[in-house]
């Protein structure tokens, strides 16, 4: 949740909501169907309209195709010193998806190389590494001022049946019993300023108390419920990328818990790399439980992993991340 001053990564926040595009096809924000059958007219999925924040986020990811395998993305008109890393990751995944005809994304591996400049467009060059019968591989490089600022490799897999098992979902309180972001931030409005009141595209509800300024050491484990703040179209890649955006929101913070620190307390934190594996289909506009843990931190780097479950207990995504955690003296 912080910006990097020298690593090129800005903690991979709220931005990688991407969709599958083919050719010049544009993103369709029309109402979704009920994934469990029916027209959707009576479905609860029609009763949660997409918020302005979520709509704007998806519009930001609608890249301009300027040449074969080359796309251009923009940044939001906000007062930022650097481009958020999640924005670049989301736009890169859009670029990759626009060149794929068959299969769903099953894994991605990304490196943050340099800070992004929010005042100029970002160019995305796609390398079509492999088009196989079962797997398709793409490499995307994000470029500004003639230099690479980000690198992503993603693999897509045509659906097929196979063996199945999973780790169990940990116990957690229902998300409806937990406070919203606005309710949790209310005591910190003066401290955090307008940032704390801004509408967010993803509804996140941690299961434990928010205690900025606390020096209490805790176990390196965390549970967070999350979902897109509004109904999404049925594109599977869109749902994968919304979860990709949310997967970094608190993962690196987990590495601070054993040390009684948070990202405000004299630390510079930045994502260095981010990897995800998508095991099963899911909807990002339904509640998902993100179970995170940090096995290790050393050498000014922290490592954390996470599993994401549907409310019904299915393990749908696994995540791993290493980040810079530099104590400022």
C-alpha cells in the first residue's frame, strides 16, 4: 500500500481489472447473466450495479491498439508521483489477452522494474512466445521513455478435466458481519485525509481489527474477504484480473505482523515480483476469502503467500509475492 522510490514497483494495488479483447472489440459493461442459470432478470447479480469506481477502473484497462502486438494505456488524471504497479500489471494482462483466442489464464509471473510516469502513456509490447493446442504463452513488456518499467509473462490453458484436491478453507466470520472500508476508516479520516474517503472498486473486509500505530507483534497470518463492488460481465479473464488486483492489497503487509509494524511506520515497501496460479473458475463479484501468511523475511525483503477461496470453500487461486521492506533511518 505504499509507493517505491527506487525499485520501479508501486505496491500492486487496486488496478488489474482486465478483460479478454479480440481484435478491435471493446469492453462490454452490459448486465451479467445469472451464472447458475436463467436470464438473470430475477438474479441478485442484477441488483448490485457497477459502481463508478469499478467502471472507471475497467475503462482505464481498455487499451488502444496502435499496431500489431503493440498497445497504449493511459493513467488516471490524479495527483500521483508514480503509476501504481497494479495498473501496469492489469494493462499488461489486457494486452496479453487481446492476442489469445483459446484458453483461460492459469498463471502469471510479473516483475516491477522501474517507476512509471503518470504524465505520459505506457506502451505494451506483446511477444507471442507460443501458441499450442493446450497452452498459449505471452510475454509483455511495458515501456516508457524508451525503458522497460514492467515485465509480465502469462500462460493460458484450454479447459480440460483432471485430478482434483485442495487445502481446506480456514474458518472465518461472514463478510456481512464485518465493517466496510468506510466504517473502518472513519476514526482515521483526519490522519489519512481524502484518500480514506475515496470510493474503491473492490470491497475488502479484513477479519481482524485495524490498528495503525500499534506496535503489537502478531502471527504472520491474515484473513480478508473481498469482491468487486458491483456486478461484472461474464468474461472469465475479467474476473481473474479483478482478483489479481485485490491479491496484492494486503499480502505484503502480512510480513510486518510479527514485527509489530505497519506500512506507515518508517518503512519503504514495494512489490518486487508477483505470481498467481488460477486453479478453478470463480466470480470476482461474489465474496472470496483471502488467507495469507508470511513464511519468511530477511535481507530487506519479505515473502508472503496466499490462498483464495470461494464462499463455498473451493480453493480457486494461489498467490506468492516478494517485496522490498526497507527500514528508513
